[in-house]
């Protein structure tokens, strides 16, 4: 008598490598939002690109900047993040930091070469719109 069962390899897998990659990406984007520099450092040092973006074009750097995490912004920049990369709406990390009023994040981005006039609206325009005088002073 023979058993009529399919080999294990033919059974559908509960999670595919693509599902795992998407789950990891979500964790990394959440780490950027939360300022979890330790988790990001581990994965960036293991080869995850510092320039990765989500479906809206928000980079790890954009998310860290918009949520006010200067240490995480510095880490991402040191690992290859690009200070002037805009998301799909034309917003730059510096404009996000200016909009939210994060002077420390703005300073880190400017030190990395962020252009205060890039994007739409630019960081300068956002700082003017929301009367972020401390950031306007930084922008010169």
C-alpha cells in the first residue's frame, strides 16, 4: 500500500520570502518613525539601503526627520541617506523638520548639505508659513 500525500515541498508556505521582506520593511519604517536608531543601525550595517522608500516615496530619513529624531537622522545620513531626496509629494526631510519645528533635526540635515530651497514647499517656505523663527535663523 502507498500513501497518497503530497510532498512537503508542494504544500503552500504560510509566509513567502516576499511577505517576510515586506514585514521587515514595515518594521524598519516604523523604527525610523519611532527613532529606534539601534534597530536601524543593525539592519543598515547588514546592508539594508539607507535610501529605501515606502509606497509614498518617504525615505527612512524623511520619516525620522518628520518625527523629530535627530540621532536617527544622523545615523541614516552616515549610512548613505540622501539629505535632499524628496518624497512623491515633493517634500524633503528638511521641509518636514521645518514644518514640525524640529530645530535639532534641521541642524543635522543642514550640516549634511540639505538645500533649504529644495522641494515643494521648501523648508524655507514651510518655516516662513509656520513662523518657525529659530529654523529661519538656521537657514540664513
